[in-house]
C-alpha cells in the first residue's frame, strides 16, 4: 500500500474564505474546551490532602472518569443542543480536533513533548476532512464536504491509480492550501543497495561534504532577509496590540518567515536530487540535531535546517530516485583515518586531517565522509546476499511504476519535488 500527501494552493472565493475562518474558530473553541476539561480533571487529583490552592480549588466527584476521546466526542454531540454554532461545522471535523488533542495529550503523558497549550485567535491553522466525496477531483478544483467546489492550482497531475482518502485545509501566510492524502493499492519493494556509495558529513562550515571530495557551502537563508525582518519587528513594537495596523504587520512578518522557509526547502530538494544523480547508495550519520540546536550555534543550526534535510527530504528523494539510504554510527567518524583506520585525535578547530601513520592529508569533513561510507559498506556486506537476485525484478517493476506516478526518469530535474 502506497500512501502519499501532496500539497496544492487553493483559490477560494470570499464566501469560502469566510466559511474556512468560521470553521477554524469553532475548531479552536472545541480544542480549548476539551483541553480545559482535561486539565480540570487533572488538577482535581493533584491537590494535597492538607492544603488548598490560594486561587481556586477544583472539586470533582471522586468517581468522575477521565474525559477521554470517546467521552468527549459523545459530549460534543450532546453540546450541540446548547451551542448551535457547533452545528455549523462538519461533525467529523470536530472529532478530528479532539483526536489531535488526544495524540498531543498522550505524547505529553509519555514525556515525549510538552503539555498541550490553549490556542489564541489565529493559532488554529488547519482542520481535516477525514472522508471525501466521490469523484471529488475535477479540472477546476476539488469538491469538499462543506465548502463545495474550491478552485485549485494543479501544479501536477494526480495519477489515476491513486484514490483521495482525506484532505487537510491549511492556512498559511501566503494563502490557503489543501493537503490531499493519496492511497494506491500497490506493493512497494525496499530499495536494494546498488551503484556507487557516497558518504555524507554535515556541518556548519560546509553544509555537507561527500566522500567524493565535494563540499557545499552553507547558505544563510535567515541572514539574507534579516534586515527586512528586523525593520518590520521594530515597526510592530510601536503599534497598538490588536489594532488593524498591528495585524497587517503581523501578516507581513509571517510572509517573510514563510519566504525564508520556502527558500530553504527548495534549496534542500535541489541539493538532494543533485546528490542522487551520481550515487546509488547514500550514507549519513545518525545524529540528534535537537541537541545541536540547543548549543551556542543553535541559531545557525536551525537556519541551515540540517534535521529537515537529513531526516525528511533526503530519504524521500532517495526513495523516489531508487537510491539506497542508510544511517551509520556517528561516534568517532572525525577521529578515524579513512585510509588506514588509525585513530587520529583532533579538536574542532583542526580542519585538516593529517595521519602520521599513512601520510594522508585531506579536509577533515571529506575524511569523515569517507569513514561514513566505509562503515555503511561494511554493514551492507554483513547483510544476507540471498535476496539480491530477486531484488532485480522488484526494482525494475518499481522503476516503471515510479515513471507512472511521478512522471520522471533517472535524468530527473533538480526542480522536481
């Protein structure tokens, strides 16, 4: 089963924009009420037996059950009699809001993220239609359950073998977008290791250095628009909060941030396709970029978008281009000689690798990329070789299917997403 999500720009009418904004506001109210209900239940179980809160005290029956997803969905149906505004939004859309809150609450309970927060106006930016109408895709646009026919900029054609399962309406600084979840009943084989191996070492002096000796400078996306962003934020400081001019400046600042993010993402895609042009196997380090983002170079790490490139964009492009993608252990990759394997200790300020044992001299990042490539090849060599013959048939059939889905061949353009 193949599942993908494609994003398209919407061109809604004024009435449809008003309807979308109304639905977002109702979804925000449902989120805040459901979150308040859960927090009240939690606070009623946290008060010590010998003290009371100075501000307020939550008194709930001892046998009151926890407001879970099923109970809150049931109470949501009963609340429509007292709050007629809930009837203006599709019931499944509101249920998806509570489902999203349930996932965020469980993530906090398992200590994977922070506790969910209340959403201020304009903070609820998307909602989901979990079920789509039949034959919802037309040349003019997409038919949505409550909005009707909405015009869409079809930047690419959806293949006939895909079925639209659900859609998400997203509000961004540049307009409204629809994210269509597509599903095809096909079997996708795992990409087998083949071709030329390339090891990639990422960093801040050079965005990446490959085992073939190629080094790519780190572009500074934020610095290019930093002066404009600083000017807008200075002007925002003088405006009255909540006024019309304050809202206009907020939209301008959001557009600048989206422009920075779009430029970064476009550059990442082009670089990923460039790496896949001459490689059959790509190896990267298994790094936790969240730790790097908390250090003194956190601003530059976030500006480079290392985590987005290594963990999201590069694996997707490798899968689409029939390139094997793998991760290796990152410990000691910069302290090992790629030619003789001897440990060569060096601190972060040493940018040239010099091995006294074999006399190898090369840039530190290139040497690290070669070590990553060698480690990845050793892992592949230990794998079972029995499935290599059968992989050829599945890979060739997937190559034909890929041409039908994406409309590309091996000579893919760097602009193709």
